[in-house]
C-alpha cells in the first residue's frame, strides 16, 4: 500500500488531539523484548496502535503495540512499544508508516533498537552493538512509489543513515557508564524464519555483524524525512550455524530481560546528552 500525505496528516492530527500542547522531540522504536523502557516514561499518554487512523497492529512476541508519549531523562519522547514487520504481512510502506507520522508530530531524532543474531564468531550473545550502517539487499524500498516531497527528495543520499554525531554521543555515554559497546553493521533479512547457516556465512562475507528482521525500513524513511538516527542492537543469540543448537523466540526474549539494566542505562545516558 502507498499512503498519501493526507493520510499521514490524519494520523498525526488524531494523536495531536490526545497530546494537547505536548510536542515530542525524540522518537524511539523498541524492539523484541525491549519495550520495558516505555513503562518508565514520566507523565505518560499511551495510545494503542489500533486507535490511530491508518496504523497497523504489531503482532510479534514481546511487542505491546502502543505509542507512549511523555518525558524520559529530560527529553520529550514518543516511544513505540513494538514495531510492525514485513513478515507480519505488511508492506514496507506500512512497516515504516509511523516514522513519518512521528516526524509530523515534531520528532527530529529517531532511536531504533532491535534484538538480533550475532554473526561475528569473536563476539558473544548478550553484548550491545552500536549500529554504524546497514545492509538491505534483494527487497523493495519503503520509498517505492510516488515520492512525497513534503518529507524528502526522490533520490535521497544514504551515506550516513545513522548519524555520526549521535554515534559519538553514544560511545561517550557507554564509556562513562562502563558499558562495553560494539560497533557494527546490521544485516536485514525478511523472516519470519531464522536465517540458514549458509545465509549467515553470506552475511559475514558481505560485511554484516548482526542479522535481524527489522529496523532497516524505518531508518531509510527517517533519513529521507530529515531525522537524525541512532541505532542499537542487542546481540540476543549467536546466529544460525555458529552453535550446534536451534534458534528460538524465547532465547531472544530471555536475552532482552537479562540486558534490561544495561540497555536502559545506555539509552537514558544517550537521552541526557541529546
């Protein structure tokens, strides 16, 4: 489905009526099992996705499927507790729809998070990775179709989808809190099946450090409409073929719970420095 500018405006206007004079500046997309940060937003205003015109439902495990507006670490935030995925049957325009709505509401920064498989054999599950770039091959772009010039140009530059200034800020926050933070490239795959060992070897050859089923479409759209982007991956498990064991959803959720304290401290430290 390709949306019109009026549809984005309708969604934004509906939310604005709920928010009154509150204007969010930082949008956050919390991935599988990482939605707990949305529960500590101060003076929260929660809006289920199902209430918002043109929004889709989030059906993945560990995704609450609502927007939470309020303050966090001194910043006015809009927190997506759960995202939409292509594997749920949604088009890439539907997957990334909320990003443009949040831009219309006033957000100029996007923080994306995900839980993903670790491709590197010299890294370990449970570590955090700062995303410096992404690889999205063999699938259409969320910008496909008629361009909406109100958001950005027909052929946007993708040299720095993830903002270098924010990466430096994140590393400073990690150092000051003593949090080890890897830097790497996020490799996007469609899902919902986990990748094969051969696909993981291919991702490694092509330069991927973590592999997952989200994030890339939202980041493309955010950069297109002029937002600065900061991205983090929880390396929730070793990717297929590295260990002699099957991959499961529960492993991902358990890893997110174990990383709750460290992950929260890192995100809050970044917000304080924005």
